[in-house]
C-alpha cells in the first residue's frame, strides 16, 4: 500500500483491489490453483486478498 491515506473508503477499497489484481497476476499457477480450490472463484479469491490487505496492520 502507499504511505498516504486515500481520500475516501471507496478509494481505499479500489486501491487495495487494484494492488491485489497485480498480486494475483504475479502468483504462480500453483498458488492461483490453491486459492481457486479454497475460495471457488477468482473473484472470491481476490476478495479474500483485498480483505486481508485492508485488515492488515499499517506499517509506521
């Protein structure tokens, strides 16, 4: 995530989602398959990644 806070909660969700799509695209095929098996769809897997990112403690 960036060091600056987004202007709104919507912007925070969008920023996290875009970053998680980038993360998904860098994952190996094996890791993508593992996430798909666990969450059922790519959308659900990305939602889990976004939620994890949004709930992660911020680094100071």
